[in-house]
């Protein structure tokens, strides 16, 4: 599987599946989650509400993932995953890696060949960017999906992109 780093807006990526750094409620919010819901339109929210009414009444657990339509996005699916909030006193990196692994597995099950990931937990959840990139690349580099041939790590802003390039080159 090819792994690419891209500076840009995940909502504009022309891929089969876009991964959303979602809130547990699945009902939108700020950051990546809000941007995906706004750009994708009401179809995404409608499917998320249906998921909350059926399988995820208490919300989607951290590290897990679920797929919905992509609505008006230039993708077929949105894979929603809930990242952990960073903690200086508790190692939650396994949960962060689970977000990437579970999302990639779901993309593969859907038949997606291209997937765009945001840097999960590195926004309002406070995960340090360098380590967030390291955790993402650890999972993506070790993965051997049957169908996914390209994973993009979409980085918002020149500073985040430069950090990701440096981490990728050193790992």
C-alpha cells in the first residue's frame, strides 16, 4: 500500500473513503468533524442519527469506526472514528493506533482502494503532532489490506505538513 502525505483540506480529497476524526456522538462538531459534516451535507448526519438510534445509542467508542455515505463529498464513504484525548499521565497511543487500523479494515471491507486520513486526535484532543504522525505511520506502514492501495495522510496547514514530512523521513 502506498502512503502519501498531502497538505490540504480532507473534504476536497477525491478518494473512495474519507476518515472523519469524529466525536463519540457522531453528530458533528468542530475541526475535521464539523468540516466533513458541513461539506458532506445532511445525508451524513441522517445516517449518523440512524446509527445512534440503533447500534450506537451511547455513542461510538474510542478507537472504533463506522462508515456512512459521504453525501456531497467527492468520496463514496465517510469512515467515522473517535480518537482518544491526549494525556500526559496515561498512555493512550494504542487507542489512537486502533483508530487507523479499524478505519483501514472498514475501508477494505467496503472495497475502497483509496483512503484519506486526517491526523486523528491532533486537533482539539491535544495529541502532539509529531507523535500523532508517528502513530499513524506505524499502523499504515504495517498494514496489508486486500483492497486499499493508497492511504493519504491529509495534513491541515504548512507547519503540520512540514512536521509530518520530517517524522516520515526519520522513521
